[in-house]
């Protein structure tokens, strides 16, 4: 095993101790990151792709808490939380529900409270922040006390404010990621997952541009922006924000041309990130 690699906690022991966490998240990159962060903090987890799968998992297994995204296909995080609270009515059990999202709009926060969620974290979630939230439900005597301070308290990512396209490629801050996530092998796995999943997302844009529907484009943008926010790579975040801005008032022709340009920018950035990841152990 590579130095610094994360060993997943034992699932059966986690169930017995009431520490198994259920994660509902539809994007592979975000799934990979939250799974890794929880392992660093000493928690085993089951990962589901949407609210429907999460409800089925809750029927089969006893979990210590639920971490959910809000915007997922088939059943949203809001509806998932409401279903959980409905099932709890009349009983003594209260499942802690933690929502992780890139959206911090006040109306979105109100929807979370109304759905019965207990807490809210903003993507990308630092390890120290996740640890603090989980300590409210599980105490502070867990494996996270052994996580090196430089990994838990690493500063937020910062980088040049640049957009892709014809601009020179701006490298991802690999040294910061290694410090935050524990090892080069872990960073490589996460970057490989990011490139693979985002390439699929970019490919999915082309059919949406054939017959432009603003709501479907907004859903696509939200999914990709959620993954980009985890990596905190300024050129990609800026390119996505440029496309989102005034999306409801742009003509279909403008949305189509801007969308094709965005896809080219994204693919250029992904090529560069892939080359960086290939140099890691």
C-alpha cells in the first residue's frame, strides 16, 4: 500500500457501533471525495446515487447519520429528508441528516430546514469542517484524532483567476491537494475520477444543445458545477459561471454557441489535468 493511503474502516464494526454513514450523492467525483474524507475520520460509509437508492438502503441497514446532496435524479435530497422524517414520526429515533451542497442561496437553506435536515455544509468541504459537524453526533473520541493536523487544517485552495480556452493551461495545485487528502496516490485517484466523470458530463452537453431547454441546461450546469467546486479549480469554475450568467435571457442560438465553446474549454482543461495526474505516483 502506498504511503499515506487510506484504509477503509470495517463496515460491520461501524454498524455495531452506530457509526456507519449513508451518503446520497449522484456525482462520482463527489462520491470519491466524501468516501475518502470519511475514511480519514474513521467512518465507514455506504454510497448511493440518488434518494431512491438511499431510501432502499435505509430499509435494510441501521445508519448513524445521512449525508446527502440536494439536487439528485429520481428523488432529491429534500424529498429524501422529508420521507425519512415522515417515517420517524411517532418514534424516538432521529437520524441526523447533513446536507452538502454548492448552493448557499437563502431560499435553498430554508428548503433544507423545512425538509428536516439538521445541518448544512458547503462544497468543497474541508476535512476539519466535516470532522466538527460529525463530532456533534458522534463525540470526539474517534479515529479522526489521529488524522495529521496538516491534513485536517490545510488552508483553502487559492489559485490564479483565469479562464481556459486560448489562455495557457493553469496547473492544479497538486501540493495543496496532497497535503489536504493525504498522499499522491489518493490525489491521482481523485483526479482520474474527476477527469473521467467530467468528460462524460461535457459529452452530455452536446445533445442538450440540439434542442435548447433552459431548465435542462441549468440541471446540467448544477451537476458539473458541483464537481468543479470540489476541485476548486478557478479556470473551470469561471468558465462555468460565465455560461450560467444570464442563461435565462440568452437566445437559444447564443446558448448553443456558448455551450459549444464551453465544451471546448472544458476538454482543454481536462487534457491538462489528466497530464498532471499522469505524473503522480
